[in-house]
């Protein structure tokens, strides 16, 4: 237990020495900086600080307006993207397979998206089939409950 206490005391002494060193160096460097300043350095420092104080409110106002525009655009995009499944029901038609698979495999600029379009059509078909299956199961469950009601009652 005493070893642990000695370890903590050594650690505390090391940390306090580090802080004292940092404090001494900071005081020494800041003091030398101000004592060695020439009039040219003083004028340069005053101009920089003054320009910062004059321009900072304008820069903050500009960035705030820009951030508001970005936020408004983001909210608008999110509102446009929000479509409930009930709104889509019956409105989405599955595109027919218009791409012929028997055509020779020549790469042209117009043929680049064929596979992507086919994948998209297949995905839409799968999603619609899954939704129809889910609705059918719900309907069957309700029919089973109705039948059970007459059998039990």
C-alpha cells in the first residue's frame, strides 16, 4: 500500500513540476515578446487586432446566412423525400422489361445503365410482392379470427 502512495506522490510531483515549467516558460516568453517589440511590430499588432474586431461581425453574419440557406435546402430535400407507403400504393407501376437480352454485348454510352435498370425493376417487383404477401397474411389472420369467433362462440 505504501508503494502505491509513493507512486502517487511521485506522479503528483512530476505533474506539478511540469506545470511550473510551463508557467515559467510562458511568463518568460510573453515578457520577452512585449519587451522586444518595435514600433513597427506594435502597429502591425494593432492593425491585425483592429481588422479582426471590425470584420468578425460581418463574417459571422455571412456564415449564419449561409448556414440558414443550407439548413432550409436540407429541410426542403427531406420534405420532398418523405413519401409514405400509403401514398405510393397503386401509383407505382412496374416497368416492363424493354431491354433485350439477346442483343450482342457491345458497349455503348446508351447501354451503360441496362443492368442497373434491371436490378431496379427486380427490386421493385420483390418489394411489391413482399407487401402483397404481408397484406394477404394480415387478411388471412383476420379471416381466421372471424372463423374462430363463430367456432368458439
